[in-house]
C-alpha cells in the first residue's frame, strides 16, 4: 500500500470521527421533568422541552439541565431573637419548584442559595415581632408569612415557593428548664384539682346516700309505728268489746285495778311513784266486797241471831238478854261505779 492510500485512509477516519462528534453535539435528548436552555453564539436562543432536539454544532450551546420537579431544601438552624429578647434556634424546610427555566438561569446566579438567605432574613423579621410563647404556638402563622414573602420575592426568579415549614424551634436550655417546671406545676395543679373534685363528688354522693337511707329508714319506722298503733288499737277495741260483753261488776274492776298498780313502778329508771287518786275508791270497793263476804255465826243457847242495828252499835236495854253479841253492821257500800268510771274504760 502506497503512502497516498494510507493518507487517504487517515483522512477518511478523521472525517468519520468528525461526523460522529457533530452528530453527538447536534442531537440531544431531554428527559422528562427536565428543561434546557440553548444559547446561540452566546445569546439565549430557546428553551428545550423533554424529547429529541437537534442543535447546530459549534453554534448552539446547551446549558446544564434544570429540574422542574418540586424540590425540598432543609436549611441549617438559624439563631433568631424574639420580641422578649430570647435567642431561639429555628430549622426551616422550603418546598419550591422552577417554573421558568430562562428566569432561573439568567435572573439569579444561584437560586438555592438565594432562597436560603431570603428565608433567613424573612424568618428573623417575622419571629422578631413575636414573643417566645407566640413563636412556639404560631407555626402556621409564621409559615404563612414566610411563604407569602418568599413567593413574592422569588417570582421574578422563575421559582414558586409552595410551602415553608418550621422543622424545630429550640429555646435556650434555661428557658427549657423553666418551661418544664411550669408544665410540671400545671400538671400537678390539674391533678390536685381533679382529685379534689373527685373527693367532693364522692362526699356528695355519700351524703346523698346517707340522706336517702335515713329517709327510707324514717319512712319504714313511721309505717311500722302506724301498723303497731293500728294493731294496738284493734287489740284495745277487742278488749273493750270483751269487757262490755262480760259485764264486769265493781269487785272485778277493783281487783284488776289493784293488779295493775305494781306495773306503774316497773323499770330501773323510776325514782318516784305517784299513787293515783282513784286508789282510795278502789280500796273501798275491795273492802266492801270482803266485808259482805262474812259467814253466818252459829246460834248460842238455841236462839237465832238478831238482825243488826242501823248504826252498828249494841242495842240498849229494854229487856235484851245480856251476853248476846250482835255482829256489827257492815259499812254502807259506796255507789257501784259504772263501767265508764273504771280505769280500763278510758282505753
């Protein structure tokens, strides 16, 4: 092979390599959710969408592809001073998305760093107007204010901030200890209140139960007394009816009255015994009953005894035989009391 043929082969190989390089540089494939910016002779020419694209070699230049998906960036903790002069450490998380590749490329050099710095300054402005308690309990309010400021500032950069979250708010250790003590004291206070309320309710329920029990016991005693009184009333009525049917005389009533008297002195607590005024009348009745029950005396010397005199004294002279003893006339019996005058009739 001559030197001319060798040179021709080398030239052809170089041409083939050159063509391959041109093809590689002129044919580009843009993935999904990516975007590319094409510059022609150093000037913005167009934005490439996902798919196959042909570029002019050595004339068009494709800049690094931009991610069009929503991105999450966590920024390091930032020291922020609250309204009550307390330094807190706040971690933030920003969710954003590139909506305009051309603006994101030419309007800002590094949009991630710009979002971080803007978030820090905005966070200090927002939290600086709140005290510690409001900063800890107003996360939604802070998130809304940060999102509004960041979205407005990053709009011209071709970026849309969708969400801003406060990942952590850490006060100083001394404040944390004070807050823990306060929370512990609050929990103890609530526990004490709940215990006192429980004790109060228990005492109320116990008192209500005792009251109901006393009411029921009193009602039971009242019903028992009523039934007992009814029974005694019926018994007295039957005794009264039996007494009337038996038609007792004065002797029986006096005897029963004397039998009832010892019962008045029963009981260890009785220290004084009052004798009823009817005792004399009862004794008279018993005496008259015993006096009328005198057997006939046998006659001496075959003579019959004479009838007693009116006043019970021995007869005067006028031929009466001496030595004859005439029994004294019994005392006049008191008027026979009626059944209504007896002690049992008052029942």
